[in-house]
C-alpha cells in the first residue's frame, strides 16, 4: 500500500458519524474480511484522533507486547495507550461512528479534517489543527533540519 496522503474536510452527520474520504477507503473494501471492515481509533495526546488499519495496529501491538508489566514506565505507557483505544466499524457508506468521548477529546462539534499520515489517518477539529500549525510555524525549519 502506498500510504495515506492528503486531507479532506467532512461534516459529521446527525448521528455523529464521520465519512472516511473515498480515496482513503479504496483499499478497505478490497480487503474486506468476513467480520467486516474496522479501524483502530486512538485518542492521541495532542487532541487528535488516529485511525489505524488492523494490519498496522498488529505491528504496534507486537511492540507493546514486548514491554514489561513489571517496569513501571512500560506498564504506564501500555495503560495509557490501551485506555485511549477503541475499535470502530466502517459501514457500507464509508462512515465511522464516533463516540461522545472521542468527539469531546478532539473538540469536534460539526466539521472534522481527515488527514492522511502515511500509515494512519489523523482526525482533527479544523480550528484546533490551525492553531497548532500557526503556533509552531517558525519551528518547521528547525524540526525539518533536525530530522532530515
């Protein structure tokens, strides 16, 4: 898979469901299993929601399984990650139902920006993302220089 790239703005429907853009869900329907299509949803510490395909989450799960329950820091990390995790089904129209807890975490009331970030989709409240980007614009060159 080439990875998720791009972004789209979508409004929640009256039942709190979010449409996953067609360009991001093309591969979902070609890989449908008997149990249906689902994604792992994680409430990220930055106030966004992250969506992972099962194959990608399985890789992360293997890394988490290697952490010790007897090391306090590793146990805390596992607890924090699993507390923030849920599974959401993708319906035939390409929508996912977001819980009130997830919507509140992300500050999403009506509109959501779905952004492809290679191995995951990141869902932002548009104003929250704009504030984050504008507040850190001067750091882009510094960060890029450090990591590339």
